[in-house]
């Protein structure tokens, strides 16, 4: 029976890791569909961002209470996985609490710490469920989240509650079997643990056979749940658990108000003023701005996969607050949805076949882009260093420069800049005439 469990566990582990690896490879390929962008400068500052924003969750602590609860969930995910290592090794070797002997008293300290953390994670997840579904905070009931995105968040929180509960019941039944001297469990006695001991009275009336079923059931459900979560992660907004780290490292270091100029446009102006500098062989035409996800940079596409859908960007957006159609969160969600559609196209055809769709117009509307004030509030608020504004600017650049699609007010300003070298309709020769009216002193 034990050998059968080991074989089943090894097969399950192999399938879970294989499926996860396949999806990770696909996501990596999708991100690389974006154009190149060099973000390797100033590594010391990038490592600082990684530590403060990803590990330290610096921006989350603007709301300390929520930040602390989120930190419990985050720390639980990271730290309790150390305990999962023992579960995996026990499953492969068929042993019971493999680390208990070598670690001695430190082992009990670790499991006690994990149990406290598990309880904190459980409580935090329940509170987050209440905030989303009972209190219904405004940014969680936005129409951006209608359908799957709202369910996705609830599924993850419920899964966390179930996994933490299974972990505690696993320890409670295990230690009770140790106390009763049941073979296989009594070989490595650990003593009771700080939280699960209070679940033992619930289980104490059961026979040893029933307790073994509870312990084995909790063990299998716990590890199968973790493998299922592992493979659900790449399809969920909770992929940010992994991508928040590289995304924080590769965050743009330029001041938020500084726009990225296109060298090709700058060169066109330069060649118009100094024709002798123009190359004899004209360069291949380059698309101005972005129409589809392939026109965005790889960092924009990583941003889309890193989005937590927390809505802090939209909650801070003045256009969104005043009822405009723009929602920075939706910009990121739609970019990811389009990228996933392109991915399915490539999987089916071995390469991308034109499908008559694009990110601009089919996913993101012109009215959304026009509403942006470029204030950078969304960029400032994002806890994982995402820039919805950069995508907005590239799509708007395409609208104006490729489609000549701009409001009349913008068109007038562009014409004035072109003819008068200023946004106003005054000839450069007459621009200083106001000074003539000033009386001489």
C-alpha cells in the first residue's frame, strides 16, 4: 500500500511540474513577442526596488492594516512552502516527518511558527472575502471585474482558507496518532503544536483507523491542492506572486513624467533641418506607436501578466473618478486578454496568423485613451511597478501618427506647433509684440 502511494505521488508530482513548466514556457514566449527594450541600467537601484517593492511591499503600507494582512498571506505562501518540501520528500520516500529527527527541537519551533502563520493567513483571507463580497469596497465591485475576474479572486482566497485548514487538521490528527502510539506515526514523535492541539478535542472521539483516514486525507488534499494551485496560477491574476519580483527589478527608472521619444521621429525632424545628414539608403518604415500587443515592449507585456487587478490604479485615476470610460486596471486586463488570444493563435497555427483583430479598437476603445490626463497617478499607486500609462501613450501615438485620429482641439494645436512653433495661433514674428506696449521706464 505504501509503495502504491509513493508511485502515485511521484506520478502526480511529475504531471503537475510538467504542466506548470509548459505554461511558464508559453508565457515567457508571449512576453518575448514584444519589441526589445533595454532595462539593464543601474542594477544597484533595481535590486533596491526588488527588495522594497516586491519583498517589502513598500507601496502596500500606505494602508497599514490591509498591508499587514496582505503580508501574512504573502509570507504564508512563501514560508509555508518550506514545510511543503518535507511533504514532497515524505511522499517520495514513504517516510513520516523526514526532518523531525535531524532538526530535533528546532523542528517543533518551525512547525509552531508555520501554524501561527497559517492561522493568520486563514483569518486574513476570511477578512478579504468579507471585504470583497459583503462590505463590497468600490474598487472590488467595478464592472472591470464582472465575470471571471471577480470569481478568480474569490477562488484563490477560498483555496487559501482550505489549504491552511487542511494543514492544521493534518498536524492535529498526526500528533494525536503519535500520542496513541500508532505505528508509522510514533516513530518520530514531535509533541503537540501550538495551534493544531486545540483541534484535537474535535478528533479525540475517533478511532485510530478514522484518524489515519483524516491524516492521510488531509495530507493528500493538501499536496494535491498545492499542485492544483501551482497550475492554476499561470491562468490567474495571482501570477503576480511570481512576476512581481522581475517586474519590480525591471521597473523604468526614469522620472514618471518623462515620455519616451521615438528616435525615428527625432531623426525625421533632424533630416528636415539638415538634409545632408539623411542616409542615402532610407530605413525600413517603422510603425509609430502601438496598435497590437506585438508593437508594445516586452516590459509592457510583463506588466500585463503581473497585474494584480487590485484596482488601486483606477481608484486613483481622476478620469475614472469623474465617470470617464478610462480604467487603468481594464487597460492591463485587456492587454493580457489580447496577448492570451494571440498565444492561442500561435499554438494553433505554429505562428501568428492575422485574425483581423487588434488591441486598439477591438479591446481598448479610443474614448478610453482620450480620457487619460497623463497624470501618472496609476503608475504611482501600483504596488508591483506596472505602468498602464506607457501602454496608453503608445496606443495614442498610433492613433495620431498612423490614423490621424485626434480631437479637433488637438489637431489645431498640432497645426500651430507645426506652423508657429508654439501651441498658440500667433506668428513667431509677432510673438514679442506685447512687449512694445510696455511703457519705457
